[in-house]
C-alpha cells in the first residue's frame, strides 16, 4: 500500500481492519425540545439520505 493511502486511512484503522474488525459506530446528537420533532426530522427522506451519505463517505474515507 502506498504511504499516502496509509497516511489517509491511518495505521490504527488498517491494523483494526486487518485483525478482522472494521465495524462502524455512528453517534448523532440532536438537541430538541420534544420527541415528536425528532421523529418528524428523522422521517424526512432528505435527512435519511444525508445521514446515509455521511456514513458511507466516512466509511469509504477511513474516518470510522
């Protein structure tokens, strides 16, 4: 693997993947006044697509 790739992905992430790991955990904090507004926010397709985009981008770039 090229040094640039190791630098971008990170030695720790590569070691973790090589040991059979690689699971992704994503924590999101939403400050809201009530649960209903959170449910309404998360039910929006646009918001769901944005969460999915961020997740896959982070996974593909070795951020998580």
